[in-house]
C-alpha cells in the first residue's frame, strides 16, 4: 500500500541521514517507530507526491473540461508523459543543453568575427593616412572593452573573469546564488562577445564553462516545470559538472577532451554516474557546433577545427624525444611564471592604496588604459609588424600548426603569397626574432589583459603562446638539422608544426595543471600520431608547474578569497604527519542541554557561527549534536516574541480589569478607559523602543517581529533598553517595566529543545586523524567544519579556514595549538599506549552509565496520549 511504501522510504531516509539530515530533536528513539510517525505526519499534511492514479485522475478531469485551452493542456500533458516515458528526463535535458550551447557558441563566434572584420576593414580603408589608421586601430578595441566592462558592472558584476573559480567553489558545496542567475548569463554572453571582438589577447574557453553552467542552471529551472526531479539541488550540482564538459566541447569541438578537462580542472571527486552524461552532452554539442559551420558554408564537411596533415608513416624519431622533453620542462617553467605574473599584477594594484582608490572611483579607466597600451604595441605599421599583429588568435594558431618549414639554416624561405604565413615574414629580421618577440610580448600582455574587469579567459592566449614557443623550438631544430633525421638511410625532415602542437598542449596544461590538454590537441588537429611526444611534454610540464605554483584557477580562487580547499602539494611529507589536534581550535562555542534562554542570547551576540555544538553539560563536554543558528533564533523568537508579549499584557490587563470591576462594580467607564490606556501603551511599547549604541548590530531585532514573519532575527530584551530611573505612577501606566520584568524571568527559564531541529550526528573526527584524511573528508563531503571529539567529549573544532592554513604552511595563528611534526607519534609509546587504553576504557564505562540516566529531548507523541484516552 501507499502507507507501507512511505514507511519504507522513511526508513531509508533515516538510515541515510548520518551527518546531514536532522531528526527534529530525537536521539534515542527506534527507527521503526520514527518512520511510522513521519509517514503518518506526511499523510496528515498531504505532502506526499501524487500517485499514478491521482495523475491519471487529473488527466481525466482535463479531458472532461470543455474550456478553450483544454485540448492544448491535454496534448501538452500527453506529450510530456510520452517523452519522459520513452526517452527519459536525462536524455531530454542533455540534448537540449547540447543544442543550446552549440547554437550559442556559434552565435558568439559569428559576433566576434563581425567585430574583428570591422576592425580590419577600417584598417585597410585608411592606408593613406597612418595617423587615422592608428586612431581607428586603437579606438575600436577601447570602445568595445569599455562597453564590456561597463555593461558587466551595471548588470551583473559576478560575470567578470573566467567564472571557473566560482564554479569550482559551487561544485564543492558552497552556495553562490548570484553566479547562476539569468542576469549573469546575459552579462557574460554580451560582455564576452564585446571583449573578444576587440582583438585583445583573451580567451573564450573558460567563460564558456561558466556560460554552460549558467545554461544548465536555467534549464533545470525550466525543466522543473515538467519533472520534479530537477528541483533537487544535489542533482543540479551534479549536472553543473556535465555543463563544464559541454562548455569546453562547444569551443574546440572536442567532446572527449572537454569531459576529461572538466574532471581534472573542476572536480575534486567526480561522480561516475555523470560520466556518460558528460560524454553524451559533449558529443551532441561538438556535432551540432560543426554542423552549424557546414550550414554556414564555413566548412565543406564535418572535420576537426584546425585540421593538420602531419606525417603518418614516420611521425617522429627517437632522437627528437629529448627536444620534446626539454620543450615540456620549459613550458612548465613558463606556466608557473605566467600564474605568478598574473597574481603579482593583481596584488600590486590592490596593495597600492592610492591606485586602488583611484581605480575604484574610475572603474572603466583601468580597462581602457590596458587596452590602449596593448593596441598601441600591436599596431601593425609600428611594433606589431615584428609579431604578426594582423592575424587573429585563430589565424595565428592555424599558421603556427603549418607543416611547412619557415627557415633553413636561419635563411627565411619563400612563403606562399596567398598564405596567412606571410604575416610572420619580415624583410629585416628572420623568423626566430619574430617568434621570440611574439612569445615574450604576448606572454605579459595576456597576463595583464586577464586583470581587466571583463568576461575573459586565459586558455586560448596561453594555447597560442605555447604553440608559438613550440614553433620556435621546431624551427630551431629544422635549422640545426637541415637535412632532417636519418633513419635506415631514409631522410625525414623536421616538422615544426608538430612542435607547435606539443608546445600548445604543454604550456596550457602547465597553466591549468591538467593532462587532458593533450586530448584537446588531438581532437583539435584531427591527428593522434604524435601521442607519445605530446604526453611526455604535458606530463613533464605538469610536474614542474605543480611543484612551483598552483594552477591558474586556484590562484584566482586565492585572489578572490573564495572558500575553496587547496590541494595537498608535492614533496611536503610532513603534512601527512600532522594530526587534527595540531591545528584544531580548542576554544569552542557551545550550548548545553540544561542551559537557559539567556545563554542562547549571549551566544548569538558574541559569535557569528552558523552551527553551534549541543553538549550534555559543561562538566562532561559530551557532544549530543549540533543546532543551526536559525533554530536558536527561532527558539528565542518563540520565547520572547511579540505574540507572547501581547498575550502577557492582555492577560495582565484582563486580571486587573476583573480586580477593578470587583472593587468598583459600577464604574464601567473607568474600565473602558483602562482598556484603552493599556491598548495604547502596548502599541507604544512595541513600536517606540529604540536601541542603544551597544545594541547596534541587533537593530532589526527591535522591530519585534513575530516568529512567522521573521524567524531569523534575534529578539532583544527591553530590560536593557529602558532607563533604570523610570518610575511609574501606577502599575497600569508602566507596561514597559512590566515587560522588562517578564523578559528577565523568561530569559532565566530553561530551554525547551523539543520543537528544535537538532542534528544528532554531526561530522566528528578523532584527535589522531591525519591532515591527509581530514582533507579527503572535507573535499568529498563538502564540509565547512567538523567537531573533534575524544570518547564522545568535545575537545575542539576544525573549520575550512584552519585546514587551508595548515595546508599552506601557516598554522601559527591565534587559537591554534601548533605541535611539531611527529608529535602525535612520539606520544604513542608502548607504555603510554597501555595507560591511555586503560583510561579510555574507564571513561567509556562512566559515559555508558551516565547515558542510561540521561534524559534527552523528544517530541511529544500524540499517539501515546490518544491510546491512554482510549
């Protein structure tokens, strides 16, 4: 039956609710009885989900309806049932997400292409006047960047930057609601199109990860109209990881690399059931993205985004592997330097108070100045002629992956007159100078451009810089070995394009700390014959970069001070020997089972913790559970709220009225005047109370809201607000003093936790838990704090802040007891272990005896009273 099924579901829910599910003040009740009561309560309230019969009954009612929209409603309901039953909600969601993101990516590319072509058109048509050429070349990107920065700041400041740091934080469990709104989506798309259309060295990949996550969040809200499963927040967070793969796939048309990149860069722990979802959605996106290119006649058929024709029969020689390894190591150093340079620029601007105040007032001036500087240096008739400034990022990448060798023995070869490679040729300098200047200038320009308050990423600029650096190494190898590599009497010439592909994968992998960039290169070029040199270079680059600097996304998280847990670094073995007791905070705020309401009030005033520990007593320190701050505020509101104040005044006025009527039975007008006076004084008391300066943080609580209107505000006792010298002439003319006395009595009463939601099983760690295990638990469960107990006794608490400081190596802060490495192991000697075990066994027996005698708060059972009455 439905009741039995509901009871079974309730049993499962109770068994699963180990650390996150509150059981409404219950501690020692059997699960079976609790499940029966919960099922009965849900039946009474009518909260349970409509059954199949009820849905069919609603469909019959629609069919009997003769309204004008009845047929449309019936058709909609039947189509929904057919799609959900035949295809499934997941398939529908993933197909819609893939198609939508592919179309959006193609439209953004189309808008970027129009902006870039407009800039080239103005530059070409003003060849007769160099000054007008420079003015058009500089003004155009400044206008677009300024528009992007202003539009983003006005509509949604959360759209600034790449968005990957915020998505990583959300996937960890932190709520950042403003980052997944429709306003942020609009600001991100329009701002990104304007920023990339300016021609600045900015990327599209990272912002599109954020845009795909925004699209998934908005699509979940839309799909919740058809299926209630999309109202589940946990499921929506899982779908965000799928959206990250879609975001990469719709930029490079690389479904496999996109999914692997999303796993490496975004998730600490990846749910395996999302694996097929990510592959399916990424494949749909990549297919649709390339189909749109064919439909727009940009391509003849569906091919790779940047197809190459590297040699297949003999892709590389073993003698070239050392060059690939050196390229990987150099890329690792370059990636670490790029991350460090970007962070130093941001810190330099923030630490200089004068510059910071000036830029805070003139928010659009900084991006305009940066754009002016970069545009001036890349002006083609000026310094830009030495770094192929006429080419866009995609055109530069296409030419760098070219098979043709640009020089032999340092002498430039003749380029094809119709080829884009002509931009790399200069009559006064050779290709080596051009490539070197391109790498150096684009390196710091990209790091600087990333600091502008516009939607932008760094993956694509770093990818192009890595390709240019690899091309430089490849051209050097071609100059050193002009006849190629000899193998069995056969001459195989050096292919600099292969080195460009290896350099692009290595440098982008070093900056992002991912290996999946190798797969992205394979799918981007359409060739996998050079898998070994690419993998060698990417792995070496990651090894070097991870040992020197955090990834670019973790660096941005540190800059923005988002609550994210960093990874344990390499080569720091002492961190595996640090225990929780070395870093925990021992001065823990808590409440006890026998505390009074005054204690709750003081705790709320002294701290801002979201959750407080509930102990048996201050002497035993036995941890019984945890209570959220909102629940404590609700308890105080229930005890000292406006309804109880008014009830007290009404009861007192009624009692005094009876007393006055008994003493003066003929004075009815006097009683009426007393009632009016009391009513006036009550309103005056409840509305005219003003806070003192000492109570300034609790100013909203003085409005005396009811529990239903605003349960999260802290009710303030009026006894601390009324003047002590207030001396009324009569008891009826001083209701404020009466309320003050009543509040003092109410605050001294013992707290009743029966109607409070208590988490009976908060996450607990023992004092000997290692830092490595603590990091794993926090990352896997998405925790922000955990209690440290010893045989049930609360001895400390570890929060995300302490764990971050311990990992970063700066644990010597206030409230943290720092112990030297291996201190916990030195304490666990043979004799000490025996003594500790005996003491722990003795304490366990004492706790068990106390547990039998202890009464814990439980809900009122209406069934028991009903049985007794029967």
